[in-house]
């Protein structure tokens, strides 16, 4: 049984005819112990999807308009508030983008870790366990650091503390929502490496949300690419990076800076992500697609399994123009 | 740290000196002969002359101010010209009533404003939130002298739930304290509401929810502690400036506190007592500032380390 199975999820903001659909028919599967990366630009709906797994979107305005989120076999969308509190942290833990802002500024970090322990593993809410967790995420001198306030730590250390808090209840799934975006590049690599190590050490699954395809290869088993509230391509990581099928994925890959490329301007994707509520008709990527044909603006293409475990939302994925 | 404390001390001393100077010179500008006030309208010129000599009323004002400061430096606030009671003693005997009244009022308005502020922020734009907003606006706009009088009349006199005099215990002070608390409760409920709304949108509140924190813990521990940081400053200033409200409530309810002492001293034109009560309240403001600074470092650790 998959640890996480999202089926045809629809999330809207607001109600009635003015409702804006931010997530439109997203389906994802994550097996225990595996890593799935969801990639997309800002506004693609990837963070909204991630937050919905523990039903963390403020509702209103968010409305879960359809679909199922099965976490260890149980539908999160049907859970009572008490059940939700159990799975938040206990089954699925979160690491957010800005660690500095996600740690409560007025409490010592040791106490914040201990609080997560008290909520889910009360018998383990001890200094010794806090120190063990801080060591686990690679914080030097954990005995003295546990008395620090968040502002006394660097950005990288803050993110490690966030990860320690997330790990404290021993979750089965770690959702990391852009965990490295606010960090500089060397620290980014360290955090990704830490997450990768922890996954092997603890056997938990990771759902990593990122806009940076460059870090996907280091950690993912599978990748889902999102655009304008929909998944446009899913594939095992190696195959996706070697042979992206959707024009959007290809464009994303071209915009990753490469060290040994011979000068030249960095490729960008023309245009901007459409605004929520202003998604174009037909294929949502067609206004920015270099290979768009007249009928792309007419019919919305379905997500189709074109090869084993390779799903693409583009009927022309196999056209010669795309291969070139 | 030591230099900061020292600077702080000097600043406080200068503030108090300034207050003493201003009050002293303003009192001196009040028309009329103090000696006449003391001895009465029918006093003979000889008596008036004696009083002038006794209280150095004919000396130049600078000299008299110097004399007053010298006396202050010895810890002596002087004696009332009217009752001859020591000013310090008058303040100290009346302090318990005023302190009890103020403390009770502060506890009341904070205890009411906190839950209303937090819950209206949690359920903002709900019918509950809007009703509280209307009530808060009402308490802010109703004239306090009218409200205090009405409470006294209806709850004290008509219904007989509260005593109208002869206050013996803390419980007897409930009505005057409530009248005082109402002046602040609406304002504080809205102040906490506004800060909570901001804090509830912050990533650390979402993170606390994501960890499985119950709504009560998220609201009253994670969010409230942060929302109270700006409130504590204002609370400190309001507690310090509370004597203005106390002065008024004590007079309405005929409570033997510092407020009535201050008002009497003005009606009697009794300079030593006026000086004493003004300096006392100035000291309170300065002291409250110290306390707020200390509290601030405790409630917001980012300030203690100066970042």
C-alpha cells in the first residue's frame, strides 16, 4: 500500500462562481521510504498541494472541492480535528521555506523540539532526546545550542533545527516545502544531503517541493512537474532528467544553470506563469510553448501514460520538433 | 550593561527634576497669597507676616526651589500647609487603597481583553467579532464620568450589590475597579485583536499547527506570547498613567486614596501636597518604564541580546 496517495485533488479558493481553482485534478503516489519531488514555478499549485496533505490550508478561503488524500490508507479530507492533530507531526511532518520565520522567536529551540515530543512521544520528551535529535541533524555542541533562541542561529542551523523538530515525532512522511530556497548555495547542498542521509537512516518517505530542477537529481526517486494547477509530467528521476517529454519540463531543464556550459545567456521561459483564475483555455502552457499548434488553444490535453511509469500531458510529446 | 543602567538612572533623575521644576514654578504662578489660604480670610496682617516668614514665602523663587530640592534630597516631602500632616505619611497611608484599586482594575481589563482579543482574531469577521467591535467602540465612546456615576447609582444604590462607602475589603473595591477597567478594556481587546491577526498569519503559527498543536496551545501559547510584545509597552505606560483615571474614580466613589488626596490638595491650594502627589505619580511613570524594559527583554528574547 502506498504511504501517500492523492487522487484527483481539487482545491479552490473562495466559493460559488468566483471560486478560483488552484489545484485541478492532481494525483500523486508515494511509496514508503521513497522520495518524490514536485517541481514547478511559483503559482503552479505545488505548495498548496503539499499543505493539503495535513489539511493545513486555512479554510476558508481554501475549499477542498474534490478528490481524496489517502495517508497510510485513511482519507485526510474526512478526518476529525482530533485525528488531524494526531497525523500532523505524527505521520506527516513539515519543513518550510523560511526556517527563521517558522521557528517561534520567543521560545528556546530545545523547548520547541521538546514540545513536538510532548505532543507525539510524551515518554521521550527529555533533554537527552533533544540532544540526540540535534546531533542527528548535524548541529555541533547540541548541549549548549538547545538553550539558544532561533535568532541566535544562522539560516542553515535554523533549517536544521526545523528538520529536528519535524523528525522528533518519528513521522513516516516528511514534506519539505522549498526547504533550501532561502539559503545560499553551499548550505543548500548540505541540507539536501542531510535530508537524503536521514531518509536512508530513518526509512521515511520525503515529498520535496521545489522550483529548482537542479537539486532534484541529488535526492528524488520520482519527479512530478506541475504547471498552472495541473501535473504535466511524472517520471522516474533519471529518465526525466535524461529525456524530458513535456515541452515545459524541457524548458525548465534548459533554465538550470550549468557550470561547464560555454558562456552564452541563460535560457528562460518566455512569458510568466498565468495568474490563478486566468488560466488559458486548451493546454494551459500553450501561450508560452515554443511548439504550440493552433489546436493547442482549443482542446485541453489529458495526462496520458505514454511509456511505463511515464505520464505526459501533451499529445505532441513524440513529435520530431520536440525531439530536436 | 552597567553604563546602560547608569545612563538610564541619570535620565530618570533628570526627568523627575524637570517635573519638580515645572510643578514648582507653575504653582508659584497661581494667583493669590498662600498665607491667606493657610490662615483664612480674616487673619491679621501679623499672622500673615509670620506665615510668610515661616514658609520663606518672601524669598526669591530660585532660593525656595533650592530649599525644596535640599529637603527632597533628605527624603522629606514636607508638611501640608493645611493639615500639617507629613506629605510622605499622607501618601503612604493612602497608597494601599490606590494600589489595590489599580491592581484590581488592571487584572480585570487584561483578563477580559485577552480572551476577547484572541478569539475575535481567531474568528475574525464573524458575528461574534463584529459584536465585540461594537461593544468595544461603545466602551471607548461612553463618557467615563457618566458611566461611573450610572454604575454607582444602579449597581450600588438601586440594586444594592455593592457598598457605596466604608470600603473594608478587596471585594468592596470591585465596582470602582470595574468602572476604571471599562475605560481600558475595549481599547485593549482591539489592540490584542490587531496584533493577533498579524501573528496568526505568520509562518511559525502555521508550523505549530503542522506539528499537531491543539488550537488552544497554538492560540494562547505560540501566537499570544508574540502578540503581547507590543501590548506590554502600552500596558506599562497605561499602568503608569493610571493615576489620572484613579483620581477620577476615587472621587466619584469617595475612596480614601491618592487620587482624592491630589484633588483635595488642589482645591486647598496646598503646595507641598500637590508637589508630593505629582512627584509620586512621575516616579510611578519612570518606574513603570524600567519595569516595561525589563519585561520586554523577558517576553522578547531578541531584545535582550540587542539584535
